[in-house]
C-alpha cells in the first residue's frame, strides 16, 4: 500500500510539472493526489507498521499493536492536525493577499513606482533581491514573496520579464528566511525545539545566507534577461488617491507587525494577520467614501468599485486557484509524512553511517554529517523540508547551538530554491505567476545551486570562528 501511495504522489507531481504540456491546471492533480493518498491510507491503515506523530515530530511506538478503531481515531486526529496547520498557512495567505489588494485598491503601489526611479533591470533586480532578503527575515519568506511579487506585477508589465525577477525573489526570500528564527518554518522548528538560539543563528548564518542571495543575483545580472532598461507600459496618467501613500505604509506596517504580535502573545501568525487585516480594512472603509469624489477616474473603473466595499473588492481579486493548489500540495506531503517513510530512511542511514548517531564534538566538524546535511538540502528541493528536518532531529545527537543544527537550518532553508516546488515561496510564486516547472529548472535552478554551494562553503569557514 505504501508503494501505491508513493506512486500516486509521484504521478501527481509529474502532472503538476507537466501542466503546460497536458493542459490541466496544476491545482487539479494537487487536489486529486491529496484525496487519493489519504483515501489509500484509510483503506490500508492496518497494513502500515509505523505512524508519524506530527505533534511530537517522532515515530509512534507500538502503532502496529493498536486496534483498528484506535488507528482510525489516530489517523483522523493526524489529518485534522495537518489540516489545521495547513489552514493556518492558508488563512495567513488570505490575509496577506487581501492587504496587498487593498493597497492596490488605493493605488498604493504607485508610490513605490515613483520611488524606483531607475529603469535599469540590473538595479531593479538588486532592489528586489535585497528587499526579499530583509523582509523574509522579518515577515517570513512566504509572505515576503507574496508582497514583493504583488509589487512586481505593478511595476513590470511584461510577464516574460517578470518571471525572471520572480525566480530571483524566490532564491533571495529563502536565503533571508534561513538566518531568522521566524523566517522559515524549518528554522522555527529548530528554534522552538531548543536546538538553536537567535544570537548564534544570526552569527552563523547571516553571511552564508547573504552570499546565497548575492551570488545568484550577481550571476543573473550578466544574463541577457537583465540587460538594458525596463520597458514601462505607456498608460494615460490617472489622478491617484490622496490616501495611496498612507495605505501603502499602513498595509506594509500591518504585515510587519505580525511577527511582533506573535512574539508578544505567542499565538499563531494567522491571528496577528487577521488583526492587521481588520485594522487596514477599517481605514480602507473610512477612506473609500472620499476616494472617488476627490479623484478623477474612468467610468469603467468607477463602476467596478461602486458596488463593493474595498474589502469585498479586494477579496474578489484574490487567486483562489493558488490557495487550493497550496492546500492540495501541503496535504499530499502530509500524507507521506504520516507514514514515517523518511524516518525509515533515517534509520537505514544511521545504521550504514554509525558516526551520525554519536555525540558530536563542536570543535571537530563531522565530514560525514556535513555530506548528509548537504544532501538534505538537495532533498528539500524535492521533498518538503519540514519532515526532512524532523527526520534530522532523530538522526543526530548534538547539544543546543552545535554547528550541525545551524548547518541544517541553512541547508533545509535554502536548498528548496533549486526547484520551484521545493519551498513554500516557490509554490506560491508558481501559482501567482503561472511559472512553468521546466522553465524554472532550466533558467533559475543553476543560479540557486551556485548560491547554495557558495553559502555552504562560507558556513564551513564561518563556523571555525565561533
């Protein structure tokens, strides 16, 4: 039964990657793959020898000794757990996307257009790469990608040019998320699991993560896609709302406030995002009554806005197919995680490499563990990095702030950039910009690999200084 589930997962992934060839939107195979995987788990539950407790990030002992009803109850709890965690991400995304659309409703991004004076593609590339690197450390790599691609869509009208920028944003956002305890879910796992502390995490990973962002951006600046000036779309200049700047700063500040709210209350990030959305929505409703009386707009745009409040209009602009695709892909990965296949691999690896199971000396880096962690980074481009990091917690035995945990944080956080389906930021960008899997593989993956390797070498040098 496990083989059948893996086969369904592989076929679903192939259908997603071949979206443009088979002419089927990727959300369809993602949802079908998710449903069939969980259905096969339910039908063959008694045949599985092990089960992964997602709440404890560990294999459940004596799963095979449980009765059928107990196993069904445990499966339902696990499914509900994964749905809850996935829903947290989706609600968070809905809030962030709505705030971005509200900003756009008031022409807020025109303020950024006015701020970016240059038309040179290389300068714009560096602006977005650095913004992604910094923002992802503050508001996490997923949200930073959503915000910056939304802004990019207002500045770069040509999609063929825009997807190049989006590819580099994915790399920069994942690199920026690796050195912050709230920047990436895997780093957060290690932080909450008392494997790393904030000060050491920044000390070890800031330079490697920066190089992981800077090297691809530097190499990309020599590519033909980033040569010359950006062709701005010639449009009739409209009078923009006098609240455009206010709503831009209010909206972005509301998103940045989310991690602060999390630190203060210890509540999940989506709660803070809903609070931020509520505050932004209040001001949007107040300002909307005077927006169109104070500005001149064409009748078509006026009619489009007339029958909706700013919040309703913004919600109608959100791409629900991207949300459903994200639901399908995350829940499908959760199905594989629940079977404990990765931990079976970890056990085999530990048996074949006994050095992994020993206590590690911080002053003597383990060459075997270095190789395994690098492979973990490559693997995170194919398999979700959350179960991989969870597996590494069982593979290695090391004290808090051991260099190994920081290397895992770097490798798992940045390795996913090598494939567009390898990270949450990539999956969202794929949905927002309809980026083809093979286009990314040919054009962007080698840049991500170069940055990943240079950053890894830099980390190996940096750890000798601590």
